[in-house]
């Protein structure tokens, strides 16, 4: 007899707590193989195809396209084993299957439910592992749901509710755990409704396909307060609010979600935790530009200015390793890294991302140019993996491409420093005792004052400027 197993949204990377369903790759009733991609989701960092660790028949999907789900919420259920109609069996590969057992099968034509048997033994791993879930023989653990938090399960257009019964007067979280969740724009909206005793099942959202927005919840709470309804009481059903009714004239509210939300959180944390300082210097980049032109004229792949600046950064970090580090606040230690994993800021249609060039210190200018080009293209296409967006030890920010001269960069937490590079433009400059027109660039270094003092930061920046003005200085370290 087939067993129905539930596949939950796995942890897709460091610090990611939710993902948005972009496109379903399977339908209810489809037969899937172990490790076959079943859904494409967008996190705050990348677009990811999520493979299912089970093989069998899809019996239910949870969440429509555009729905945002938290990590740990059900994605779909799969019937594995030998079904009565003779379709191929599947093999489960998630450790959760050993303890969760069979789940209720949804989306049957008659609406009936088939009870699956609880698994008695651990299943073999598929070998395809995403961060946060795996297929090894790990000890089984039961997922505990706190009574004051809503269950992560979400109802879907393809799945039948498990049951319609609930205790009279129970909290919204208990009702959602039984009937399935209501589609909301983010877990914060669900928490806001739960804290104020608002039943989301009695609301109709103003978003696409009835998606409940934060403005809908706030509107309902204001309406309840105006009618003198106690916060603990369930409010009357709220009609769908129109956008003009809840919005302030002339004001547009943009949700801090996705990449924009992640960037906001990270920058806020950087400013809160890191006592940063910034120093800057103007440098004559005429010789650097001539050197690049000579390299490109010699044949072979073209060398980018960013690659030359990256090569200078890695040489500077070898002389001043204090800046290639992070601070372990719990241990009260500065952690210095021997390898340089160089992040660089890349502007995309989805927002600002910071891909990481691994082992930048071991690459030459040609290799750096190729890797910068590959990662930039992947960033614009939204195909960067979480591994390509994490683990940086130092960041290079070339904001000169936006036509600006200078800036005070915000450190990419938990790193200790960032070098900012402005545009390279002709300016009056005293060269060899005479006034001349030279190619001038402003360099800015923001550093964590806990890892070093101004002398170290100034020495680093001065060395970078010297290499920009006289690229031959690099020959000492090559």
C-alpha cells in the first residue's frame, strides 16, 4: 500500500527563512523520480530549483505561484510505495520520513482521505542535499510546534483540508493548524494578526488571488477598534479593502522583502554592530589605465579594470591581513583568514547582490576578469547559488560605474572592511612638478575599528593608491 510523505521547504542558504514560489514544475498526479526538481523558488539571494527527495506520485501541492512560504512549511506530498493502480513506486529519502510517517493524501476526486502507515525503518538517502535537509542516516527528530505559533502547513489550490473541525473560540493559530493556513504576504503579517486575535480565515485579501497584505490586517484592526471590539474577540468578516481606502494619498509603500529586505537587514546589522570608520585618498590612475591598454594590446582575453583593482586588493591584504578578517563577538576574538574570498557589488534588476570570487588571492588578472564576468551574468540572470553569495572575507565596491566620485561604503557584515572605487575621470593634477590633466580616481576604505587602528587602515589604502599610480609596485609581490 502506498504511503503519503510530506516534503517541506528546506533551508536554502545562510540566514534565509522564506522563499517565494515562482513556478511549479509538476502537477498533482505526476510521477516524480528521486531528486527531480519539483518547484522553482526565489529567495532573497537567488532563484533555486528545489529537488524532491521522494519518488512516487504527487498527491498535493501547497501554495500557489507567487506565495511566500517559510522554511519548514510543506511544499507537496508524494505517495510512495506500490499503489493499487500499478504506477511506479518511489523511495523516500528524507530523515523526517522516519518519524513523521505517512501524511493525509489530498486532491482525490471524491474528497476522501487515505491514512498512511507510519514508517518503521529509515529510508535510503537520495544523495542530493540542499542546505538544511539531507539524506544521511541522522538521528530522527520530531518537529515540535509551539502552541502560541501557527503551524507551518499551508492550504493550496490542489490540496484538500485535513479537517474542518476546531474547538469553539480557539485562537487563529489553532484554526490554521487544523484547516490549513491562509495565504499572506509574509510571516510578519500572520504574526501581527495572531497577536491581535484576528482570524485571517474571515478576511479577503486585496493582493493577487486574495493574498492578504499587511494593509488588510491593519485596516481590519482599525475597523475593530472603531467599533469597540475587544482585541481578544473575533472581529466580524471584513470586506475586501481597496487600495485607496487604506493608503495615504500621495504615499507609496514598498514592502521590504526579497533582496531589498535582506539588504536592509544586513546593512542595519552592520551599522548596529560594527564601529566603522572611513578614510579616503585621490590617486592618479593614468599609469594603471596605460598598463591595462598595453596588456589588452598584447593579445588574449581583455583585462577589466575591476580585475586589476582586485589584484591590487589581494596584494594589499597580504601585507595587511588584519583587514581580511571578522569579529567573533561571543568569543571576543578577531578571526583572520589566510584565503581571500573577494566579494564585489553587482547591481541587478532584482537589487544589489554581492557575488564572491573564491580564492581571489590565487588568481591572475585574466582569471579574475573571467570570474567577474561569469558571476555578473549569473547575478543578472538570477541564477547565482547561495554558495556564490556567501563566505566573502573582503568586498570591492566599484560605484564609479554610476558616475559618482566618492562614497562612504557600509561594511558587508560580518566582514571587516570594504574598498570603494569612484569613477576614473580627467582632472587637473600636479605631475612631476607641473600641472597636467591626469586620470584621477578616489579610493575609500571603510573598516571595522575593532580589528585595527587608523595606522593599519591608512597603510592599506596608501599601498593600494601606490599600486594604482605605479602598477610596477605589484612586481614585488608577483
